[in-house]
C-alpha cells in the first residue's frame, strides 16, 4: 500500500512539475503545483490499489469456495 502511494506521488510530482514548466510557470509555482499533484495522485493510486486488492481477495475466495464445493461433491459421490 505504501509503495502504491509513493509511486503515485512520484508520478504525480514529475508529471505536474514537467507540465507546469512546459506551460511557462515559474519554478516556484511549478514546485507548489507539483506538490499538490503529488498528494492528489498518491491518494488516487492508494484508492485504486485498495479496490484492486479487494477484488483479488474476492476472486481468490470464490475460487477457494468452488474448489471446496467440488471436493465435497466428489466425496459425496464416493460414499
């Protein structure tokens, strides 16, 4: 989770800083905007990662439940 937020912050900072300089902002304005972009994109990455982890857990739980149900069904057939 920390890695996703740090990666998002790094990407957000770099992208916003480069775009602000390309548009013609002063370095101090660019730095401020990049700091805000760092926080915003970091939180966005964290939120997306939480959703992704929750979906992976649900998928694994469904696979496990299906495997257990199959094993129970196979065991009932043998008895």
